[in-house]
C-alpha cells in the first residue's frame, strides 16, 4: 500500500469514529421532555387576570348570599260584587250546612275559580277593602275579613269585563250581601278592591281566622263501607289541604282521606269497627294538628265530634 493510500485510510477511520461519538449524545425522540398537563400554561383570560383556584376564592358572607324570597304580603288587586242568600246557602260549594251555626257567621265570600282552586280555599280568610271608587267606597276605606265558603261560578255567555265577573282567569270576590255594605254601597254593583291573605313562610303575617271558638269539628256520615267527614271550624289559616285518620286498631298507620268537594273528605273503607279514630289535619300554611281519639270507641254516623284547633 502506498503512503498516500495509508493516509486516506486513517482519515476515513477517524472521521467515522468522530461522527458516531456525536450521534450517541444526540437526544432521541422518546428522551425529549414532554410537559405534563399541570406544567402546561393555560391560556390567559380575556381580561388578563389569572383565574383563582377554588380554595383561593373568597367565600360569600351571609349578607352576600341571596336570602330566601318570602311570599308577598302586599295587597293584590281584584273586583268584588255581592250576592243574596242566607246562612243555609252561603256555604254551598264548600259543603257547609249553615255558616252561622258552624261558626263562620255571615262574613263570608264566594270565590271565582282562579281563587277557589277546586275547593282548596274553603275556610280560608281574606282581608278586603274597597279602593279607587270614591263614589261607592265607604269613607275611610274600612276593611272586611271574610271566610271563603262558596264558589262564584263562571258565566261564559257574558264577557269577563261585563257580567262574567267570575270567568277565568279573573280573581273575583262575590261577597255575601249583608256584609258587602261594610266596604261599599250596594248600588255600586261591582267595585275595585284590594285583598290579601297570608304569608306562607311567615305565618305571623297571615290573615288569621281568629273568630273561631273551640276546636276543629268533624261531622261523619256514611255507612260501614263509605265514610264522609266534613271538617269545619278550622282556626289559623282556615283552609285544609290534607286529612288523615288513624284507627285505634292500627296505632301506627295514618290513612289518607280524599277530598270529595269543598271541605268534605272521604275514605272508602271500613272504619266503624276499628275502635276510636284520631284525625291529623294540615292547613294551607303548612301547620298540622292531631286530635287523638277524637271519635271515641263506639262512635256513630251522623254525629259531630270536636278535636284540637290551630293556635292563632
């Protein structure tokens, strides 16, 4: 081999060694550092502020929180008329026999369907006063507290603003004639009124039926296989939204009654041979009163029994 060939061989050898040595130290793709999710920088918010972590956010104080909204106790607007009748007819749609004998007096009112609510408002008390009619409203705007004991039926043959006063969705009061003149002259025929009932979450602001005396009355009629109970003389809010009965022979069972109409409740089952009966009554303001063994053992159909009442 010539000297020139030998020199070229050494140059090629050293060149290969040099290249391999540098390729060994180059980082391979799988050795490159991949940022973990928590290392990645999230895009900034449009306002340039960094979004605080949940534990860094300031917890609202009680005053910052939205307080529960209470049912309004403000006066609402409606209209009122009057109708003729007597103590034996003013309680028809609610199932009362005689509003005077049953403790409601003549301070009663028939409600349009929008208020009557299929009889659920029977027994409820409303405060009503005449307004915006100086010619017909009594001086001083006296208010009248009445009990809902009847229904004012709609008359779809007449327009709602001319004769069909109780057509839906109008809120209308048809007041018993003897007490209508407490707030307005009867010649007015119809007057604008404002009214209020009670605040569901603040019972102290409700319009109580405070003219009741004694306890809740239960008048039971029917036969061994059908029981009808008229619940009346209810204090407090006045209306009844739920009734249950507990037979003495089933001490741990409250049996629900169904509303037949107004404040007449029914139970399709045999109760007359199960000893004394207890009743649990819930009113529209959410309160409940229990009358234990109000119907004593040996009770009879066609009788009225007196239990506990709601405190006013």
